């Protein structure tokens, strides 16, 4: 009994020793900055007085009242939601189509699959500059195909499905979908290759059309991976900064909350307000994750039970 307990204690100590570096790195890189940002959100801290600001200064809700009453905050939050939902849905839809198209064997399939990953692995600065050049109203290649040049990244308004929306916002959504659909492609393709072939073969024998096979055989087995992709892409896109900032700088109706946080920090030197906006962004994400776990996490537990 004593020996068994000793072996168990040794294994426990060995496990703690192995995970200790990861815990320390997570604590220093993630937890401590997060706690500090939360504390700054409740203090009147600016760049000029950050040295004199202590960890336990005068806490207040003025930063939250200030950023929520500032012109443009709610517009930026709506832009963020539209950009996130549309970019996530489009990237997953394009990734699904690409995975279905490249599922079967054909000559050069490996090369085509590898080339699809280029938008995802290419440096964001390079691809953003490429899109800016292509969409330029004076010398961009896209405008040479149009009867009338369109300033895709600066034009204020356009119409989509009868709704007036910023043209630049539609452009950055298209950029988001193009850049990150390979991420969805990899996940969905891996799931497709793991599907049992006998189900589709039985559907073919029963006379099911390709559309029916996709709807009743393939798609039901992809819902879990699509739900996982949706939450991952939502989280990544909701906090996205570099894509929007490099393309438009947050102008022409494309200001999202992450760009607004950056502008408050650099242009106004208001660290407390920036931290407050970032905290609001995090709270919205927490709400989304709770909803996701409520509707999808419970289903997985029920299936296992």
C-alpha cells in the first residue's frame, strides 16, 4: 500500500515537473497581462501617467461609460459582428465547396490542394498589398473588367440585396473569406476522408442523386466539424485587427472594435479606455462561447451517454 502510494506520488511529481514550464509560460504570457488589462480598464490611466498608476488605484466605471457613449462605438460593434459573421460563413462555405471538389482522385490533385493553402500561409502584409493593387480604381486589374471604376476600399456606400452597406466593408469581408477558407478546407477535407464509403455506395445503389447524397448522407456527418469551425473562426475573426487595418485603416465604414482599441491607444494615448473596449470585446466572445457550449456541448454529452 505504501509502495503503491509512493509510486503514485512520484508519478504526480513527474507530471507536475513536465507541465510546470507550460504553466509558467501561460501565467507570464497570458494570465498576468490579462489581469493587468482588466485592472487598467477600471482605472483612469493614460500614457502620460501610467508609471504612477498602481495595481490598486482608484477603480471606476467611467471608462466603460466613456467608450460606450463615444460616437462610433456601437457602429464599430455592429461592423465587427457583420464582418465576423459574414466572413466566418463565407470562409466555411468556400472551404466546404473546395473540399467536396477536391475529394475525388485526379491527376495533379496534390498540387491543387497545396496551392489552395497559399492564401492562408502567405504573409498578410503581402496579400493585403496585392489586394490593394488589384482593387485600385486607377490601375487595378479588377477595375479594367468593369465599365465604371469602383473604389472598393474607399467608396462609402453600395447596395447588397436591397440593403445599403459600405463597399469597403464588403471588400474586407471578401478578403477574410478568401484568406481563411483554406483553414476550413483542411478541417472539412480531413473529415470527408474519414467518412465510411459504404454509406455513399448504398445511397448510389438506392438511386440517390448527388444533391441528395450531400444533403442526407454527407452533410449530417459534417455538422459537428462545421460547428467547431464556426466557433474557431468567429473567435479569430472577431478580434481580427491586421487584415482590416492593412486594407482600409478602419476607414470608409470598416472600423471594427479592434481597430478602435488601437486608435484609442495610439492616437489618444488613453490606455484605460482601450482596455475597457477590449474587455467589452472579450465579454461578447464569452457570451458567444456560452451559447455555443449550451447548444453543441450538451449534444455531444448526450451522444456519449
